[in-house]
C-alpha cells in the first residue's frame, strides 16, 4: 500500500516470508519431489532428479567439511555454467560455507583482487574455456601450485588461500591434476568418507537464516568491485517470491542462458527453480542463441530468462520460426530497458505471452520490482512493475532526501528482507549505501505512480549498461591509465542499437608519447574482461571541463553522438 500523494509503496503478501535456511528449504522440496528432474545440462549430457541432486550435493558438502572447511569460511567458484557449479552452490550452503561468485571472464588482476578482497580460502575452477587458460592464470598467481602439495599452499599475495580445486565439466570425477599443488574434484569427494550424514546434519542445524551464505561482486563508483554479502533469508525469499510472481511450480522447466556467477543466474534461475521444485535446463556453458532455442524445443521448457540482447539474438535465428517453441509461457527479461517492439516479438514469436520485466541490483538480493502477466503491454514496457511482496520502496529527492510526490523523479530506495548484510570488509561503504533507517540507496533515478508502478528515468551512478552488463567507467579508466603513454582518459557510454549502450574512451597522451588504437586495445585486453574493453577509442588533445577543472562527460557524449550521426549519414 502507498501513501496518498507520496512516492512510497509497501507491498504486503498473502504468504509470509520463509523462515528457513537454504538447505532446510531445499531438503523439504527434494523430499516432496524426489523423482522430478532438478537439472538437465545438455552440454554435459547429464540429468539429475531432486533426490539425485540432493545426494550429490550432500556428498560434496561432506567432502568440503572433511578437508577442514567450516561454517563462515569462504569458497569461490571461477567457472562457466555447468552441473558442478550448482552442486558447489548447494554444498556450500549445506555446510554454512560462504560461496564467492567469480566472473569466468576475469583475468589475473581481477581474479587476484576478488580472492584477496573476500579472503577466499579455497577456489573451484575449470581448467580452461575458449582462449582462457584458467590453470595457467592460477599458477601465475600462486606459483606454489607447481611445487607444494595441495594441503601445503602458502602464498604471500593470497594469504588466506588454502586449496585450489580443479574440475573438468567433461568428466569431473576424471579430472587430471595439472600441477602438484592442485586438488581434484574426486579428491574432495573422497574426503566425504571422513564425515557422516549425521555430522553434516548437525552442522546444518546450527545455521541461522541471517547467516551470510554468499558474496557477489558488483562494480563500484570508485572503480573497484565491492563484495556484497547476502544471507539465507535474503536469497531464499527473493527467489521464492520471484517464483510466485511467475506462477512457477514443480511442473515448470526454465531454460537458463544467463551466467550462474551473476545474481540473475544464481538466484533468479537456480534458486528460484529449486525453491518450488522446478527444473533447470542448461543449453550451454555460455550464451549462444541457437542452442538456447533448441534446448527449449527439446526439453519442452516453459520459461526462458535473458537480457534484451539475448532475446533479440534468439529471434534473429532462422530456426526460431521452424522449431516448436509452443511450450514457452513465461520468463524474466532484465538488465536493460526492453523496447516495445521486442516485447511484442517475444510474446508472439517466442510464445512467451507472460514474459515479465524485472529490475533490481545485487545489493537487493537482487530483484526488487517485476511486472505482472496481468499488466497491460504499455506498463510492461514503460515500467519495471511493482516491488515484490514484503518489500518497501520510496523515491526521494536527491538533494533533500525527502520523499517526493507521485510522478516526480528522484532516487529509488529499498527497504526490507532483501537488503544486503553489507559490503564485506567495508563498513564505510556499507553505511553510505544503507542509511540509518535501513533504506538501501540504489543510485538509480525513477518515478512512481499512484499504484506503485516505478519507471526508471536515469542513473546517479556513472554506469553504462551494455547488453545487461553493468560497466563502471572508473574501473576501465584506471586500467587505461596504467599505459605509460596515457596522460588522461574519460570513459562513457554512447547509444548502440544492439547492446543499448557501448563504451567509448577519450584518451589524451603525454606530450611526445606515442600509442595507437591497436596497442591500447591490446593493453586493455590484458587487464580487463573482454566485455569491459571500450568499443570506441578516440585520441584527443583536450577535454571539455568545468571552470573548476572537472571533466564534463555529458559534453563528450554529446560530441561523440553527433560525430557518430554524421558518420552514419555519410
């Protein structure tokens, strides 16, 4: 309910919040639906029922405990989408271990930062993917892997790290040890013999719903990622009530092309399905449009998640018109605004009449707003819907902090069970994000109507959204400035028909220094994930500035857009 004339909305719920930990709830769901398929991994040709998934996850949890890991320890996973990722997610929760999600596109510097920032004590990793040799990067960061035994790792750069566990998705229980210091997947499972099911149950019984269970990384305005600490209560309730908004049940099958390391995949796909007994269908280790469509047809999926660019790519496949996609009903599109034309095509050509628009952020577990299948098409494309049950939202004036009237723009703020526990090891940043009254300040601008529907109007944060990925210019600027020839740089977003926005960098070189576009691009590729490398690099002699010497990125963007328009016009 809302206040008359005031941009505040509290949505109650017909069902109370869940008061269980993730392993408690999962055990109950698995007991109700033991023979239901829980996950189908098509690239691995693997299927597990809920009973099978529960047994495999328990074995892995006992193995982790057998190796000496305990409640509150931090274990990372650096991998693409696969069955083992889900097993690690469930096993760590079962033992009260905090799972640290790591982007598989990260390079050495980014990986080292995450491992160090969150004091990771063990990390699961696949050997390689595409052109990235994960083992080589790990050996570079931890040279002791070449000479020490697995239980004897001691690295000055990463003092908390005790184990590096490697697994091959093509056959995890047959993983080869790449160097003496690595632990293999099968060795973790072998350690399960040291811990009984009763002992594991006793550990799970000590867990509290407000215990931290996950650390997800999100880029910050300072240019460095922040470690968002989330609890059982945060994640389980967000996943469960999102499932209810989708009218999801044990009869549903969700095709998941979004990455597991991201909150979209881990919470709104994996945990969402597991909260109600539905099936997770993996079309591939990473996103490719055609395998997604084939997975939907082959597995008779009823739902499909993705960012707008994913749906666009799927619709552009010739087979989209030939495959039987009639089983589809719903899904969540999030990460970027959805054009009305795309929404119509998804509803008609992909047979998703109940496709929903979602909005949120990692610090909010992540979903705060979602449209309803009963909303008009106009509301589904012009707003992000209303907040989930048991959540509060308000729009405040960016100067005074006062709640604004309906229709007025301001900063969107959230309060409720879904607000993060805090940033790991950073109380100062936590207090800046969550105020004394418990309101999480999103950094996004929006307005609210009389019925509580919110429309996003802009961003306070200096952020670019490229195909659903949140990119922060300050991080890219810091990497570019590491080049000896660069004196100053400004990174900002420019419009793009496909991704919504692309990154552009204006670069000023030191006097007399030389550097060309290809050299600078290669420099960026060595330090940044591929999607963070700016598409456009422009060398300039000077920047637009205020009288106080501050860069005026809005003027740079206007100049760049005008130049692009002239170039397109010929």
